[in-house]
């Protein structure tokens, strides 16, 4: 994948940290930068989309609008540091020590996300969207891949970039709340119903945020922190297993030893069964004979 990105400006791409439908995000470092230069996230539009002028221009335009949020310095918004147009346009952002929410969504049939964790997520998302609304911006394409949960349980939102009608964000928040799987309280369900209603009473997410009926809790942050640790442990085990299989000479049997098979006993034939029965009779007769001989000898000895 990196071979496609020769000449991606002054950035040395180190590893992939995320891949979406439109772009791949790399951990990167500036070539020739001073010692101690920070790592950044470089988001590169996929080659197939970059070759389409309309998609290319839309990517650059959206990122340029999102870069206006950098001056907000909001704790829940990932700022855009630079937007570079070209045959392979890319965006430079702050690198987050985080895991995308889409990788921690409750699986179908599995336990739902705890109410406290879901509440903290919703509040962080609403705070970020409300801050953007103050700058007359909406996200416009909010999905679980844009919600990043850091190692300390805090939440940040990325990929802002749309002017205009905030209805897209209303519906996105509604979808996100439903997909979290939390057992929402009745008052939250009523709030979500109003959010998805075309005649909802709020012009933007600032008013909706003020009406959200639950509050942030430290316990919710702890739960999110545990979710991140659990996800990373699973990813680490998967990476170690893949590395073990990729080693020269490695085989699935070597990595996962199988239990020895228990031999299956063959059913004896009729002739073999009859012979075994005869032998058992002879052994029994011989044993009885030995007992009788011992009794006779004991009687003779007694009389003598």
C-alpha cells in the first residue's frame, strides 16, 4: 500500500492506523524534521477516488472547511493541521492514541454497551457538534469511524467539514445512539424521538445538547477506558498469531497442537468371539481344577 504513495510530501508513512471507505490514515513523521518532532496522522484519499476529479475536489473542499475548526481548540474535536491538494490529496491531523468506535460497537447477539459508557459517548459527540454549530459548521457524515476513544476513555470527533443544514447531524446522532445498544432510559428515548422528528424544537445541536437528559460520569469514562484496553488486547493477540503463522516453516499444527486421537476399537468377528469364549471356559475349568487339588491336598495333610 505504501508503494502507491511515493512523493506524499515531506511525510514518512510508518504504519496504517485506520482505513475507511474513502481514505486510509497513516501514522507519519516529517522527513528531516528536528529531533523530537511529533508524529501526526496523514489521511490519504484512496487512489480510485483520487482519480475522479469530482471526488478529489470534494475531499479537499471538505477538509478545508474542517480546518476552520482548528482555531476552536475544542477538547472533543481533532483539528486539521494542513490540507494538501494534488493527484493524491491528503490531510494532516493530530495523531490520536485512540481506537475508532466502530471497532468497539456491540456485536449482534452480544452484551450491549453499558448505559454510563454510552452516555459519556453521546455527551462528547454532542459537545463537539455543538461547538462546530457555534462556528456555523456541521459534520455532515458522522459515523462510528469518526468517533475516536482515547486510552484514557475520553472521546474525540474527526472528519468535520460541511456548511449548511444541521439535519444531517441530527439524524447521525440518532443513528449513533441506536447503534450503541445502550439500554436508554425512557426520557432519553423521548429525546431521541424528538431529535429524529423533522419538526424537532432545536435549530442545531446546541439546543439538543442542552436538552439531553443525562450527565457525564467518571464511571462512564472508566468503562470506555476498559473497552479500549480490551480491544487493544484482542488486536495484539491477533497480530501475534498472524506473525507466528507468517514465520518461515511455521505451520498451523505447530501453533495449535492437536490432542492425540483415541484409537477406535474394532468389533470382533463371530469366529473370534467364539474362540475367546472357549479360551475363557478353559481358563475357568483350569482354575476350578486347581482349587479342587488344593482342597484334596489340604484334607490329606489334615488326616496325616
